[in-house]
């Protein structure tokens, strides 16, 4: 099972269109998908404590609020979300989204996540799950950032 999480909590809430594309691609590939939108009332990371989760995908849409008076930087909040995910699941984590793609390698380094997908994720997330299930040849996954021997690839 693939669990996808919209981490964006900005107001007004923005529908996770990119995650909707990933849900469609995964379902077409026969992968069971669960979507957790943290913008919705009652949505909690504790809901990730499900059996059979193979991969948790976190969307990182914005790196900041683009408003100079506040200059809110969202990486610390993302790191907290990742820590909470780790408290509820042992599944590997993959980051994606527009904000992530801009600083992909740096964000993977700073957050310590298992994987990141730079750019469009529809094909990549399906291929990543396939590789997690079998050969683990991550070089076959388009746009993937991962560690091999302690080095980011």
C-alpha cells in the first residue's frame, strides 16, 4: 500500500492536485492507495499506523510563504512532520512536490528521508514501489534522489 500525505497547512486550503495524479497512476498500476490531507479537520498523522504500508509519500508544495514581512520557511515544519511519521510507521518516506523539486538534494540531506522524487511523480512513484518490492535498482526510477553507500544519488 502507498500512503500519500498533503503536508500543506497554509490558508486557504489548496487541494492536493499533484497527489490526485499520483493516486490515479498508482491505482492504474494496481497499487492500493490511501490519501491523508492534513489540511482537512480531523486528519492526523497517527492515521498512518496502518498495516501493509510499503511507502509514505509526503508532498512539499511550498518551501516558504512568499511574503517578505513574515518570511516563513517551511522546512522546519516538514522535519517535524517527518519525525511524527516515523513515530507511527516504519515505512520508507519519499518526498515530492514543486517546493521539494527546487531544492531536492538539499532537502533530502537536511531531512534524512529515504527518497525524493524530483519533477513529475506519476511514473516514478509506481516504479519506486516496484523496485522496493523486488530488485531495489533505484537508478531505474526517474527523478529519484536516494542514498547509496552514504552518498546521495
